C-alpha cells in the first residue's frame, strides 16, 4: 500500500510540475492576445475575408503580432544593455513567477542543443570526487571542460584540465544530461561497471 501511495504522489508531483509552466504560458499568451485585440481588430476589418473556421481573423493577427514582437525582442536581447536589463529583471522580478525558471531552462536547452551536439561526456577528479562533465575542446595535452550543475545542465562552470586526468565516458550526451537532471542517478552504477571492466581487463602481451 505504501508503494502505491508513493507512486501516486510521485506521479501527481510530476504532473503538477508539468502543468504549472504550461498553464502560466497559456495565461500569458491569452492575456497578450486580449491586449493586442484593439490593434488587430481594425486591421482584420480591412481584410477581404473576416473569419476562418473556428477562429477569428483578429485572433490570428494578434498571434502574428506576438510572433513578430518575439522576433524583435530576440534581436534586441542580444545587445549588452538588454542583457543587463534582462539579468536585473530575472534576479529581482521574474524569478518569483511560478514556472519561469523551468521555462527558461527548457528554452535555454532548446537554443543551445545544436551547439552542444559535439560535446563528449567525461569525468574529472575534483577534490577526490568524480565530477561528470563535457569535453568542449581538446588539444594534445589539455581539455576545455564544462561542469554542469544539477538538475539544470544548461548552467555550470568552465575549466581547463590536463588531458591525462580526464576520463571519457562510454555513454551518449543524452544519457549524460538525463543523469544530471536526475541528480546523478545511475552514476554510481556506471562507474562501478567501468571499475569492473578495468579490473577484468587482460594485460597486453609484451
């Protein structure tokens, strides 16, 4: 019975964490469409056709305006003044909005996915601890490493270490990211398997 309640609680919590940002996103979009309706309605009246099946032209125009504004905002956010404003808003205002941090993480991962496809899963010793990381770049003697934080692998620290102490892991990038999101679940089994494979390795004949 306890296992059933535990399963129900975990399932409910997972559904809640999924629904909160989704509901917030729907509310924000709905509010934006309502605010833009006074602008889109006069434009819709000038068009030859007024309505499509199940949706009004004014609503479609409002959605198009939102997409255009998002594109313009995306161009503006790349500038330094915008980055400073964005940081202050996130630290002092947006961080308190339910679901915002989750949405920001998801967006960041989606934007950076293409640029991280070539990252190689690895581990490196930090204070006698095996720290899971990604090899971003490497030369003959050194590796540039990204040490992601849990449970959000889109943020972390960067360092350069000697290549001889970096251990490449026989898992995919997706498996590594999943491990980080799950606070290291599966990491102990992975290194136990690597240790067993190393101890069972046969010496190379001289």
